[in-house]
C-alpha cells in the first residue's frame, strides 16, 4: 500500500496505535518512510506500532531492519515521553556507543580507538624520555625499543593486569619530567575509558542475547 496520509488535512497526524497487519508495509518510497510516519506523523509515542513492524521484519528474517526499527522506537520514546533527564543523557551515550543496545560491537570500535591512542602516546612520549629500559642487563637506562614501547602502551591502557613488558621497559623515574607526567595521567584516563567501553560491550552483548 502507499504511504498513509490524512486526506482532509495533510497537517493532521494519524493515530496508528493498535493497527495490525500481515508482513510489513510496502510503500513506494524506501521502507524508512513508514518509520518516519511512526515518529513524525503520529500524535504521541506508542510502542505497539514499532513492535508490529519489528515483528514483521523478524518473520521475514531481516534482523537488520528489526534492529533499526527498535532503535528508532527507543529514540522516539526518549524524545516524546516524560523521562528523567538522567535517562535522556544515558540514552544519548548508549545511542552512540551501543546503538541503544542493538549494536554492542560499537563499543569494541571505541576500545580499539583507545588502544591505538595509547600506543601512539607511548611511542611519542617514550621518544621524549618518558620511558626507559629497566632491565638489569647492560641496556639499563637506554631508550626502549619500538616493540617494548608499544607493549607498555598496551599495558598502561588496556583493562588487564600488568604484563611482563613492564619488567624491561617502564616509566622513567623522574617526577619532574613533563613527558612522564603526561604519559602517566593520560594512561590512567585511557585505562578508565577502556574499562568503560569493555563494560559497555559486555552489558550490551548480554542484553542483545537476551532480546534474541
């Protein structure tokens, strides 16, 4: 069928809460037009129309459209219902990082970015004197190798326990060194972010499994 519109007054909104149908609406434009109707052409937020559409896509085996429909439902719910401001803030965070829980792998991409940034900082600040070898062999006090520097960058910022890399290459013991200070502070900040994104991924993945 074609996209519904109010024939008497095109500015009036359609109340489709409770509308049921078989399959999914077939419109002349892309299928997102039906979602636009649910979000922008209805008088109020209602969960049933979104669930009806998601059920139709699920019956067709189109999980991608199911996720998109449910993500739009959550966005509409936050926009047109009276929710606490903290829930709105959390909604914005989960929208970006998890796709409202329907795309938990997004958190992994943020974690990869954190890892990349940590390695770059370790290499850059390490070349400025922030890192030095701590091996008791003849190389003690010498600059760390690239592999050691990258390993320390991973160790400083990934949400894991200290690795063996720190036994041979570590922060220079100079509290007055600006590169050491920057690497220490940024290391703690990035580690916190790594923990946050790892936790978000686990929570989002668990939630997605339960929903399926």
